[in-house]
């Protein structure tokens, strides 16, 4: 498995020459003043980078595929890490749910899925519920319509949920309801700071992760995580002593939210922010070959040049795929660059 070579080379050449999917209502990382630090990456030089797309072995160092899961529709859906490889696009509940959309004009429908497919998107990441949803699965009929439309285009679907950690029983129940959908994987968006005591918050996060793994043994689960540079350099008080090592055994894929658009100063550059966060995630969990799908953004605050730099960092750090947050804010001129994340 590899990225499309022609698109990759074109974008890398261009780059050389030149708080979820942050749930903004719940938690948004502040633009704190960046502290001085030494990174393990360097900006692209004027020379053509000598990086290449991840080798076949780099994209297949995974645990064996999980068992077939009986989906709500009765269909058999194999859960593996495959959906996280390649090019993805994100929808949150503000985008697709009539319950939470800011206005009827802001609700996207099946036509958005058609557009994603036309632009080469391979995996849809969709928020399937919220902590304050009236039911465990939000607007289930409309959600299923979007899932079915994506599958009809040959796209994978990963549903995601943001636990508050206030009531682990409720969090786990909703996550398992999401897992029972006709989807190809689930992602846990780890950023809520509703539990003020950091030690207790960490304890609950580890417990929830362990209970989830016990409930879904051998199935691929992704961790959508705050970026280490935010937690360590930009604002160490945001979530001190994040329990990387403690949750490491429970997740198969890591998806750092490397939103350079939320940063200032040296970290506003997409290349070092992407590359450094990927390197630090692997270091913090103690897995040099961990599977990482990098998320960039925010879409309406970035540029084509930023995305080219993001791709360079992703290639250098052997990302298995990439995407930006989110679909609604992705400008038309971005798609050509983002398609270089496609797997073939």
C-alpha cells in the first residue's frame, strides 16, 4: 500500500520550493504564547526532500485484523486499520445533524458525500453522537443515510465520539452504540476537560480506554488525541501529565490534531507542527512504528502552501494517511493537494 506517487512528488516539490476534530463548544485549545523549544525536525530546505512515501512494510506493521463485527443492518463489517490509511474527510454534528446544526442552511446531506467521493476521499470520519445527544445515536436515520451513501461510493466510514469522562458508564454505553453501527471503525476524541482534577481525569481516561478495549477485543480503535506540542510547549497547563503510556495499549491508530492554524510564532508553520507532533506521539507511547494518521487544519484558516508543508511532514514521519478538519471548511483549491494522501 502506498500513496499515489505522481501527486506525492508534485506536492513535495511544491513544499520544498516554497481543541476535534476539535469540538469547539466543549473544548478549544487557547492560542497561548509559544514557549521557546528545540524541535527534532527542521523546516524544508530549498532542495528536494529525500523523503518518500511510506514503504509497504511501514503501512502494514499492524496487529492482525479484528474479527467480523455484526453491524446493526445485519451486514458483516470487517474491522481493520485499513480505513485509516489514505485520504479522509471529517464531519461533525454541527455539519450534518438537524438537532445541532446552527441553521437548516448549515446541514449537509448525501450530496456532500457525493462530492467527497468525486474529490477522491477514501474514508469518512463522522461524529455519531454527543454527550448531550437526546439518544445514544444522534439522528440515527439521517446518520445511516450518510453512512450508506459513503459505502455506496466505496468509501470506508469511521464514526467518532468525544467522551466527557464525567460518567464512564454513559460514555462507554454511547461508544458501544456507535460501534454497533454499520461502520468500519470508531475513533475516540480525547480532549474533554470537564473533570477538573487532572489526576482524576487521567485515571478515568485510562479506565474508559481499558473498558472499551475489553468490550471490543481485537477490533481496531483509533485515538484522536491532542497534539503533544500543545501540551508540552504551547500550554503545559492545558492537560498536564497526559497519560500517553497508560493508554497506549488500548489503541491501534493515533490521530494527532495538529492544527497549526491555532498556533502562533514558530509553531504556525505546518511542516514542523505536523512532523514534530507525529514524532512525539510515537515517543510518548513508546512505539516507534505506531500507525499515525495526521489531522491538519482548521480548513478555513489554512492555505495550499500549508497543506504542501503538512504533506512533507507526513511523508517524513511515515504517516499512514492524512486529512484536515473539516469538510465544510475545505476550500475548492485544497482538494488537489489533499488527494496526494490517497492510498493505492
